[in-house]
């Protein structure tokens, strides 16, 4: 188990579509889940996807207040109900937040660590975090969910605050509640 650096906006791995794990949940996948869990805790996030630690497998974790850790392996959203717009952040784009429209309630199908396909209903922050992490697995970032003017404004802000910074890896745990 290890806390891994988090890839930042601009790192190409964030734009890749992660590959299916398939049937077998092997030791490599289990280690990835443990690394994601530990890294998410270190950065005080509510979710983390494999792309964000440089792995292109369809694996993510979500842990919101009052809920147990949810492991997502090859997750697929089966049902969506309602719409809700709320502010979102991302560990890969620190200090940039945006209002993102998401389905309010969802049912996600995922492979458990035991290799079983299970269905999990989710609402509120848990639902939002799951949708955010599945976006990561498809190479989509929250910026892509904003309207064009807001996106340009946030991108300028991002570039300004990173003046002189060249690393696309984030090594130091932060304190904000981001996903
Ligand atoms: Zn994110």
C-alpha cells in the first residue's frame, strides 16, 4: 500500500479512457484499490479514480460522510433520476470549483472485491462523487461539464495560480474536500 502522487490537469493520463478490469479481481486490482483508498484519505478527498494516480484501469473509490467505502470496478450507471446542480471540486485541479449538473439519484452496477456484480443505489454527495469518478475513467474532467465561458475563466485562473509551476504531479496532501 502506498500514497501515490495525484496527476494534475495537463497530465495526459487524465484524458485517457481507462480499460475494463474484466471478470478477475486479481492482486494488482486489489493493490490499486488500497492505494486509491489510502491516497484519497491522505488528500482528504471524497473520491479518487485510477487515472488520477496514473493507472488506466476502470477502478475508483468513493467515501462520503456516513457511508462505507464504495469500491468501483467497471462501474456502469443503470438508472438516473432527477437533476441537481452543485459546486464540485477535483483533486487534480486544486482550488478550482464549478457548478456541475448531475443526476440526483442513481443506481450503479459495479464489481465488488469478491468479483460479484452488485447494484448500489446512491443519492446526494455519494451519487455526485460516483458520477465524477466515472467521468475520470472516461477521460472527462469537471471543467468539461461547465459552459464555455465559465470553463475559459476557470482555465485562466488555473494557469495564473500555477505560474512557474511545471510539475503535473501533486505530492503534498491538501485539506479541501475535493474529488
Ligand atoms: Zn476529480
